[in-house]
C-alpha cells in the first residue's frame, strides 16, 4: 500500500478496512523522515510490514518488488494513493504552471502508477487488483485544483490502459474518485473548505464523503465481489458528480 502517511489520509482508512477483513498489509513509506510516523500507523494496523519506496525513483520501486519476490510473496492487491504538486501551482492560475511543476505533478501523481504496476504485476501470479485514488477535478474544472486536476485526468487514462494490458493476467485496475475529504493533503488546495461546503450542499445525499465509505469501496474492488469490474472510475462522493454545479463556489 502506497501513500499511508498519516491517520487522516484516505489510504489509512483503506488500510484499516483491509485489516478488518484479515488482510496482511505492507506499507511503503517515502523516506526515513516518515518512518517513525508510519511505524505508529503500522502498529495500529496490527504490525503491518513496512518497506521504503520513493515512487519518483525507479531503483527504489524495483528494490521493493525484488525484496517481495525474493521472499516468495504473492501480492493480491496494490493500493496507490500518491499525489503531489507544488503549492504555488495549486494557488495560481493554471496557465501559469511552470514546466517543472507540471512534470513533477505528472511524475508523482500519475506516472508512478505505471512504474509501480509494472514492477509488482509479476507478483500477482494468481491475478489481483490494482486501485488508485482520483477526484472529480480530473474531468471538471475546480478553482485552485489546477495542475493536480490535469494529473488526475492522466491518472484515470492510465487506469484504462493498464487495465487493458494487465487484463489477460486477470489483474483488474480501477480508480476510486472520492468526494472532497478533510485530509492533510487537501489542505494544500487553496479555499478547500469551499469545496467541502459546496459538495455537501449539492450532493444528492446532502453531506460530504466519509473516508470509511471510500475504504469499503476499496475492499469491494479488491474482493471477488468486484471480480468483473476493471478499467473503471468508481465515484464515492455522495452523488456529487451527477449534479450540475453552476454556482457551487459562489
């Protein structure tokens, strides 16, 4: 599982749901700076295993896969919950995105799924499920989501292409598009509270998304109950994506 950095993240909610269902969990953390925090989270999950992996470095992705391969680990599920963009690129108009900022957001938030899937697919010898996390900003414009919305659009396209490539190996690839949730990462989006308020006001269920709902959807996609679902973006957003949102940010 990639992206469990704190207990408020959607990735941690998903890890908790998998632990509840009896899964053996492996957490990949980015750097030594995160190690102590992730150790505490691993203990909460029942001593989940930890391995270092910076998804911007092919050698670390390959090393993670080789470690698991050498130990004879058979992988059933990969959860990719990794995204990053420079704060300034989330607060200024999209047209002012720098070339370097664009490349960074695409590398970490989108291409990393390709690199990790390529490395771990051979470990899914009996088939498996790969899933990532997206947001409605991939298909609609949201103020201050900017370069991350474009990266999420690429991510959703990657899901479809990977699903096509890996389908013959009985590996399913999907994305969960969650509604706005208060996470540490979300605080990097300027005026995020307005996105929360707008979603709760407009969504058919008239509320925001509960992280536990996203986690249960991930369990479904990982299980045999979701065995016929691949190349899809599953919206778990209280129905927000179905609604006309003109004036939502007023």
